[in-house]
C-alpha cells in the first residue's frame, strides 16, 4: 500500500511538511497548500466535499499569515493526521490517500 507513510517531518523554518511514503516517494507540502486544502466541512463546503483535493487549490497563491502557521500535527488512528493551526483551526482530518493526492510534485500531479 503506497499510501502509508513511513515518516512525517515538520520544518517551521521553511514552512513545509514532508512525508516519506512506503513506496519511497517524498512529498513536500507548503503550510499554505495544506491550509488551502483543509478537508473539513467548514473549509471545503458541501460543493467541494469528496475524497480528493479540489484541483483549484494548486493555483492559489502562497499565504504566510497566521492562519497558515502550523503549530502541531497529531495522528488520527493509523489512517490520518490532524493539523493544529496558529489561528485555532483544527478540524481537518487529512487521511493518507488525501495527502498522497495532494502531493504537489510533477509526477503525482500527472497521475491525478
């Protein structure tokens, strides 16, 4: 199962979270991308709910406000993480399949 991570690292100096996947792939996510892609109902609304990220989020500009400052990451069972943001938002559950589909690298986007 390629959508199982073997490591997750948060680099606050670079505003980036990286995930190493079981198949050896490394995904690097800006905090801004992760926040734009928050999968909670409040952020996505009913028209954008679904198992995959909305493709439009990849075109959104980077945001370095407090709302995109990642404070903490916590495991949700063995299938996902939740992210705690500086502005108090913490409602998104980012499952492994969603995060793999969110990988911004050219190879993953070509698969999408």
